[in-house]
C-alpha cells in the first residue's frame, strides 16, 4: 500500500477514535521508513493518546539514535 493510502487510513482511524489501529499503522510506517521524523512524531502522539508515555519516549530515543 502506498504511503498516501496509509496516511488516509491513519487519519480516518484517528478521527474515528481507533487509536489502537492508528498506533499499529504508524508503527508499520516507522518500520518501513525509520528516518521519517513526521511518522515518528505521529507514532509518539499515538502512544501518548493510548496513555503509554514510556513508549512515546522510547520511540523518541530510538529515532534520536538512528539520526
């Protein structure tokens, strides 16, 4: 699936309150493009929305090490 199609699915999931689905989709996007800071930030926000701030911080640390 193309990045544009993924982003449309992500936005729809987020707007519908599907944070678990959005979290999984953002994780796949970051796995596919680990240097994409925008995707990493979105993944961090998704973690925060699910109440998992530790995962958000870990995601930030991992990204920092990659770049």
